[in-house]
């Protein structure tokens, strides 16, 4: 890859440089023209910006099949409206939704994504296997987090009992998922995490048992935390603690944990996240869509807490492209804290190295350095409008998402000339539409009409 503006996130930026790839690894990043070498495939990056592939650290891929619903609701209202629709999903819905969601991520420069799947209705097929198959087909590095809920309404939780599972079933299914799929090796394409859903849908016992299981298996922990004021009140009323202190009590802060949202934090909470090495997934569009609030990202960064980005499920962020979350994050922070709250390059770091740290993969991913995996996004910034911007990183972060000349995952082309190359792109998109129709039909058979949930 040559004649390209290289923004490596770590190390010097080159206005015109090259990246030499050997197998699935980056061998060299340097300024100037690439040296002549026989038998080498050359990618001309003239007019392009090379960045590390983006890392998405929070998603619910199945939600592609339930977009556009409960549009004006708070988080709790939105969940209550949608739980019964989601209760109808099956493996076909998940595979179609995940195929569309994952290809949409690839088309905005994503090379690694997590997914938090926490609803497993009985007798509806192997939902985790369905999304893993979709990730293989699209060609992204995948970190499915085996989610769970055991605190239904009859136990004081928010979800109806029909969407929760029994504790023992959850723990055995989660252990099986880790044993079946988790690959801890360098350059792994698939790692599993353990992920009870949230304090208001998972019991304390599920949280502590999940943490013990994850630590026994050497995998990471993920959950939602401190997303809304409603959750804050729920935790204080039910547990006598605010969310971060509740997590601390349950043994859920640590360098192997990353938390989605972390919007409503006190100064002391930020200190606890920083001191324990607990990461957070900032999901600004979802937080905006649900009116949840603005996370204190620039303060977290200043105090040494790690932050990555997440698009969150498509039902709460709709068609959010991952690359656009850099802009959203930057503007929110500046609106709250002023123009020096977050720079374009810091926003790029959140989307790359920050995400890699959340997933425990910062030695492999997140920057363009020799020895790291060749996961690279090549953005076309020479279009008639973007070419006028003096700084290509500014064009990428402040502007609309530029076209992608190439997306490489471990040196393998996933996107070229703005098109998905691993699957027929239109079919991948239409798989999401089929999933939506199927879910609507399955929900209707159970007496719930998705279309009635628009507002
Ligand atoms: Zn979420």
C-alpha cells in the first residue's frame, strides 16, 4: 500500500508513505515511495488516508430486524416496547440481521466488532452460531459476548419473564460457547466474552457467577452500565448503591471488563474506572437517540480511563455508521466541554486503539505498527469536496464518512472501491430486510404487532 497519507495512531504520521504487509501482519510503515520488490502486490493509495481498521466495542446485531420502532421513547420505555418483539426471534432472524449489520460495519471501515447478544428464546435454534456464521461470511474479526438475563419482572427486573433464562442454563450455555468458539491465539478471528445484560435485568448472583466463569476461562467481561438516570435510580432503590459501586461490590471492575455507555458517572466513579483499568464503550448516537445524556469522555481520558467506541444496537442507533461515531463523539464532547475537549486524532484513537484495549487486543490491533495485524481502512479523501480540506484526518472525522478504497482484515480484502467483496453487497443488505419481515411475522404470531411500536 503506497503513496498514501498514513495516520497510524501510534508513531509519526506520513503525508506520503507506504505500509508493507507480509502475510496477515504489517511488516513496515515508512515515509516516501515503497521500495521496488519483485512479485509483490501493490495497492496505490494516491488520494487516500490509511488508518487502522476501526474497532466496534458495543452492538446488538439482532436489532437490525427491529429498527425504526419506539422512536421517541426513553431507554426503559423502548426496552419494554421491544422485549416482546425480540422474544419471537429465531436463528434465521439473527443470521439475516447479523449479515446486514456486519456488512454495514465493514462499509464504514470496521475490521473488528463485538456483539452483545442477550436474548435466547427457547427452541428457536442456535442464535450464537447464526451470528458467528454471518461474521465468518462477511470476514470481520468477531468478539461475540454471550449475554444473558435472569431477572425478569417477577424478580423485580425490567424484562418480562418470557425473555429471561435460568441461572444454571445461562452458565452452562456460556461455558459451552467459550469452549466451542473462543480462540485466544494471536491473530484470532473469534473471541468470546461473558456478558450479563445490565443491573436491571441480571441478578447479583448471575453477575458474580459470570465473573467467576469468565476468569476461570480467561475471557473478558462485558455489560451495560450507567446508561440512564432511570438505571441510576433503579440501582439506588434496589441495591442501595449507584451503578459503579454496585459493580465494584460484585467484583466487576478490572482490566478484563469493558462497560457499555458509562454516561452517568461521578468524579469518584471515573477514578474507580481509571484505577481498575476498566474500559468503556462510548455510544454517542445511541445515547443521543434515546436522550440518555452525554458521557464524560474527555474527563475519563484525562484521568487515564480507557474509552472505545460502539454503534450500539441498530434499534437504538438506527443506521449509524461506525466511522460517523468519531464525529458524534467529538461534537458531543466539544458541546459539553469546549473546543479542546477532544481532537480529531483523539477521536480516531477512540475508534481504533481505544476499542482494541477494550477487547484486550491492543498488542495486535488498533494502530499501524510493524508486528501488528494488517487490519487497515483506506479512505478516499480526494473527492471534489473532501479534497479541499487541508488535513485528511479532519476530513475523515469532521466530515461525512468518506468512501472506502479498501478495507483489509489480516491483509485480506473485505471492501474494495466502496463495495463489499466477501459477499454480494445488495444481498447482504436484503438479508436484513428479510430478517425484519420474518421477525415481524413471528412476533405477530405471538400477538405482538411491531408496527404498533413506532412511537
Ligand atoms: Zn447496548
